[in-house]
């Protein structure tokens, strides 16, 4: 991931600066309309940080943390699907197409410093759009082809120079972390391959899902007996050791991929064992008093912007897992409900329902930012599976996004030069802003201080 912005380094100090009034999101977890209302409030706050629809800004882009655009649009897609609210659909469509690159979410303006995990999150956004039947853009790339383009680009980077395979964390040799192979890059590509396999039925994706899983299980990253998921392993010692810092999304991405493989294989006991093992370990590590908690950074109040997003992503992946693996549904829903109730109580800041980071406190903790609002939106929307419990579609069950198995196949080199944002870029963004500015200005009252 990219380094956090300077703002994220001192968010926690706002506790002493700004007192939180008694102003909360009211949430009745048994009411569909109440959950939709809570999600609407946090989604509005979330989108107040998005400037890609304003003159002089680039759709879909956050200059210092490009990957977070993918996380944002994952949230807006699921928000639309589960609530029916189309408010942010056009911004989502334009932003995703603007960052599409050559049908692979690898735009030249940011390619010089991206990691494999950065690109992968955008690929998962494209896959989610296809699975939720977000209509293809008639003048752009299809959502399925964008997911396929990311897959194609990434399998070309499968690295056998050390550790007998695996994905490096970073794409370029000049990036810090280039010699690491990590769980989110490998688990993320495994998840994407599993989802493509289920959606298309193409054996290529099945083969790669199995290949990545098996490599991970034979590396220090994924222990398929204890179900521990390590954060990274070092190529310089041929992946003999592991960095075992515990992050929820590392568990979540492998669990999500295993859930798709279970569903695709019509209930394979092998994949059910994997889902249950990872789910139980996730609950053991990251559920405290019934509530999701990023245990490595929340107690010490040291979470950066990236880390604030992790449990929100896991909330979404838990909800999809519950739909794909029905035997997990009741266990997962209880945890999602408890976490949503606590998250709602954290949204009491600044007389406008600003949400905090540490949901387990059941009160506002003084933190604020787009990442906090994305995570809150994710947990609220995840609870909509109690009322809308159909699994993501495939190409044979209602999905109609256009396939392109050759998407994104360009001749990459390591000698990328970051291009500058041109006046044409800005002019184009300004034209798009004519359509979207009114809605954006209405939401600007939420913005106290930006996170980018």
C-alpha cells in the first residue's frame, strides 16, 4: 500500500481538540429502512471527501493514495446494490472508467509507484460491478473485462526468481517492498481468480486460483492447519521466514476467495474446510466483545489511512461469504449486526454524524476522514444481507457484463515514467463536473478536513 498522508498521522489527537456532542446515527438492526438510513448518512459523509467530480480534479483519483479510489467505489457499488439509492452511480461509473488505463486499471499517471495490491483492489471493484449487475458503460470498457485485464496483467508478473513463485508486493524494483511477497497481493489475486472462475466458468481462472492457493499454503503466508495468515515473507532468504503482523484483510481476502471456490465447486469439502478455518481464525483474532477490531493498530491509536479501511473491507467480504456459503450465514450475521450497532454509536462527531475508528468503544473517538466513513458504510451495507440475500450473479444467472479474455494484455516494462496531469485531463474533469457539481456541493457541508 502507499504511505499514509501526513494528516493520518495525527488524526487521533483531535480527541483533545474537539468534543463530541450527543449526536448519533440511530440504528435499529432489525429494520431494513433503518439500516438503509444509516448507510445513507455515512455514504454522504464518505462522498464529501471525493473531489473527482469538481473542476481541476481527476475522476477516481486520490493523488497520494490511488488505491483508495478502488475501496471507495467498492463501497458505492455495494451501497447502490443493497439500498437501491442511485445517488453516486454516475460518479462511480465515470471514476472507474477514468482510471481504467488500457482495460486493466493501470493508468499511466500513477503506474510508476503502484503495487500489485493497489491495482488488484480496482480489479475487485470491476468484478463487483459485474457480479452486482451494474450496467456496463456503453462507451467504455466492460466491468468484467477490467477485472480480466487486471488478472491478465498480474499473472504475467508471477515471479519465480525466488520462493518457487508468488506475487511480489510491489511492481517496480525502485519501490520499497519489491523484495517482499505478501498476503494481500497473493490473496487478492487468488480472490479475483476465484471470482472470475465462478462468473465465467473458464478453467484458466480455476487453474490459477488453485495455483495461487497452493503456493500460498506452501509458503509462510498461509498455514492451512492452524489457519494463521502472515503479512509477508522475504525473497532474500527464499521465503524462509515471515512477517507475522496480523491484519484482518489478509484473512478476509483468502476467506472470500475460498468462499467463491466453495460455491463454484458446488460445495467442495476442501473449500468448506478452508472457509471455516479462516472464518474461525478471523473471529478469534479480530472480533472483540462481538465487534470487529483491527487489533494491531486500534488499541494504540496508530492506524494509518490504509489500516482504517481493512475491517470495512472484511465486513463486505464476510457478507458475501455468508451468501455464498450458507452454513456460515448465522454466525456471520450476528457479528455483522453487533459491529454495526457499535459503529453507529461511534458516529457522533461534530454534530453531523462523523464516524470514528474504534467501533468497540461504542462512542465517538475523535478520529475523522474518508476512510472512517467508508468502513462505516461497509458495515451498515453488509447487514442488508438480512433482507436481500441472493448471491452475486454469474454469466449464467443474470450477469451480462461483456467478457474479453485478452483484456489488458499490453507489453509492460519496468521503465515507466509517470506522466503529468495535462490541461486536457483537467478540462475533461471540468466538463464532467457540470453534470455532478450540484450533488457534490450539497454534500460539502460534511467536509471538515480532507484526508488526501
